[in-house]
C-alpha cells in the first residue's frame, strides 16, 4: 500500500480534515482493504490493483475553492474576449466562442453548437459553481441544503468537461487554417490554456469519498463505517450501505456488489459503436467549398490529403484521434468483455486493469476531430470559403459517446473475479497433485 505522510508546515492544518481509519472495498478490483488514518497531504492506493482509493489534499478546503474560483474568473474572460481572427482574401472574421456557437446555429448545425456548448461551457460552469457551493459549505461549516445532491452531480460532471480537448483541437485547426488564411489568436485562446489546466487541477482536488465524509460529519451523522456481511460497499462513494437499498443512500448510485448485466450492456453499446463506426468512416465528414471547387472529404481522405499537402503533424494527430483511438478502444473493450466472459482469461488481471484504465482515459480525446470541424466551420462561413460537416460527423459523435458508455457500464471487478477464480482452480489442482 502506498502511503504518503503529510509534510508538516505545508498548508493550514485543520484537525477536522483528517479521515479516520476505516475499511473499504476497492471499486476497481473488489478486494477489501484497511485504510489507515489519513491526514492532510496523504493518499492511499489499493495494494492489489494500485487504484487510488482516496486522497486528502494538502489544503483540503482552500485549494479546491481557490482553483474553482480562479477557473470561474478565467472562464468569464475566455467566453467574453476574442478567441481567434481569420483573414482570407480581405474578409476578416473576428471570432469569440459565443460567436462561433451563433454561427453554427445560423448555419443550421444546432446539434454541433449544443455539443460545443455542453462540453466546453455548460458542464465546466455547472461543475465549478457546484464546487464553490460544496467547498464553501465545508470550509465555513455552513449547513447549506442539498449538499449530497450537489456532490453527486459534481462528481458525475467531471468526465464531461472537454476544454482541454477543445484547446488541442484549436491548435490542430490552426495548422490547417494557416495554410490558406492569416490567423491570429486572441487573448481568449491563451487564457483557455490556463483554464484547461485549472479545470484539471480542480477536478483532481475533489476526492468524493472525503467530501461525503465531511458532509456527514458536519451534519453530526454517524460516519463510522464497518464492513458487515449484509452491507455492500458502494463502488462510487465507498460507503458500506445496507444491501436492500437499490440506490446508495449517500451518493445515489445504483448499489450492487457487481454491476448487474454489466457485460451484456457494455457489449450492446460496443456493438452499436462498431456498427456506426462504418458510416462514420465511409460517409463524408467535412465538405469544404469555394466559388471554384467543392471538396468532399471522409475522415481517411482528409488525412491522406493533409499528409500529401505536407501537414504531417496534423495528419498524425487526426489519424490517432479519429481512427486509431476509436479502433483501439473498440478492440480493447471487446477483449475485456471476452476475457471477463471466459473461464480462463488469456491475459493477467493487472494487465487488463491497465488496459481498461487507458481505454477509459483516452476516449474523450476522439472529440478532437469534431471540435476541429466546429472551428473550421466558424472560420469559413462566407461564400468565398465555406466548410460544413458531412453526415459522418453525427455518426462519429455517436461512436465516441457509445464507446464511452460501453467503458462506463463495464464492471472492472469482473476481470479480477475471473483472475482469482483461475488462481483458485490452479491452486486446487496443485493441491490435489501434492496429495496424490
Ligand atoms: Zn483494487
Ligand atoms: Zn454511494
């Protein structure tokens, strides 16, 4: 078990930030473990699968509040200042992020405007406001209403913040734009880099297990938890709850030892993603036109075209984000589902656990291509040069979402169960052999 002691003198010490010693079941491998008393600046990892169980920040109350407030201020600037200026044949487009969304709606691509609005503005804003609400209440011991609800929503929103993906997409679009137009980044672009970093920092400084513990404590509720046979350790908040509860009384997640029908649901989402991946690649994803020519590109054509034009870096990035990651994700989910279904999985559980975590982590980066199209559409929206998304854009969005759902519904503990069973069977055989 990795256990990092707190450094004395760093941060403001508050006795009430300490998490007492208790027992949890690891949500990734299902093994039961004793968590020691954790002080500020300590974290604990699962001894079996190395999953981070819980951490207590060095400044557990002040840091998330400071990061969230800084992010909110940055966000106000990012969304009100100029993002990028594109000049082509004497026509200048001055684009801010709200202006880009307005152009998408004007061109009747409201779906893309919604995707952009939700992933780069709606979720981060709600996330930050809830963060300030929950941490404000904890820091000053205010008994605000609906703190549990706010924490539930906060934790769920974390995976749907894609400001960092949008920032990288802007860099990719810039390489493509600068070959045909004069492009100049505005202050909002540079501030967006800071915002993306701040959002990542905020989201890693909010350990839900510790937050729920603090809310309980503040309300004077019994927070001691013991592993009892008729209780199930919730895989989201890590509290032991009576097994008759359908939904965890703390975090509202479905309560189960292993997710029911996990493999079936995960396989269904994966199959749908694999089927939609075909039209996503065969149909045009982007149509660019100017008064003399119309260019219709599929994902693959586009990459080949960029490579031939000498844009090797952008071709490689788009190839990784749009072709390699979705294919690897579909293959690795299929391997994981197959391994969790057969009696003797060919791969070891630690390897499969790493594969699962990677699959879960890289999925959202496939949205780069969609964001690139959104940026190009807003930059080229005149009769001189116009870019519109093809039908494949919608299918591609769906493939990304469906593979994310497939990974979400897959219960990683199933691979460890198979692994332990296999080890038990071979132990039993050896034992029988010895007795003979
Ligand atoms: Zn574990
Ligand atoms: Zn829970």
